[in-house]
C-alpha cells in the first residue's frame, strides 16, 4: 500500500498530495471490496498513524487536501453523511447505493433497519422477505437479536405495519401491510419458499 511520506523534503508538495490521494483511493476501494464504509478519521489514522484530533496541522492539512483531490479526480469515490454528521466514504465500483444505505442504517436503530428493509422489499418488488435473511451480511444479526427486535417492534406503533406469515415449510417471512395484503404476502412467501422449487 502507498504510504504518506513523512519527510516532506523527499517529495514536492504536489507529488505528496498525489501519493497520499492515491493511498486514500486505494484504502476506500479496498474497504468497499470488503463490504465496509470508511469514516474519515479511520482513513487518517490508518494512513497517517495518529489520531486526527491530535495530529499536527500540516499533516492534517495534507490529508484534507489529498482527500478532496481523491473525490474530485476519481468519480467512483463517494462521500455520504452518517449518524451524528460523520462522513463516510465508499467506491461505487464495488458497492451500490442501496447497500450503502443499509450499512448506514445499521449504525443506527436496528428496529428501523429491519422495518425499512421489509417496507422497501414489500413496496419495490413486491415481496416478503425471509426472517433468516437478517442473519446474513450486511445485517449479521444473531437469532437472539432478531427475536428481541421483533419483540420490541410489536410494542411500538411505528412498526404496526410489519407483519409475519409462515409458509407450509415453516419458514417465517416479514412484510409490510402498507404495501402487501396478508393473502398476497402469504401467496408470495409460499411461492418463494416452496412453489418455485416444486414447479421449476
């Protein structure tokens, strides 16, 4: 990996910014390949070797200039705001916007993440989604966490539209009653879970 040269005498200022800018691009792309967003402070810490709050002004200025250059010169590098105003970065070459939204939501309220994912699938495709899907990336919830989220959702009016249906194979699916009727959701779940395999 390209590292920022700590001796400014070795490189011109322009060359330093170019090298650091490419190191930032590389770091963001590698993160996106691995399915993760990078926060500005994380990039700074990994490339500069110190906390951005404690770094000297010159190094911080060099980093900010190089980050700006990385975004301007590489169209795949995107900046998005997260919870609390923190800025995150990703590469469109390896990560789509819907996936990025999921990662950002995951940092917030897990109940809202589940509900919004269910609503989006019910409205856009339309389809119910199997409960076990939330055990997989980018969610990575344990079964206990999923059960606890559903228990809490049942007590809040905000999630009143989130409903369940169970297929003949015993698989639990979630859907939003704002977008799917119970009968239609049940029919779709049965097809996705059982019917499509029995009638290829």
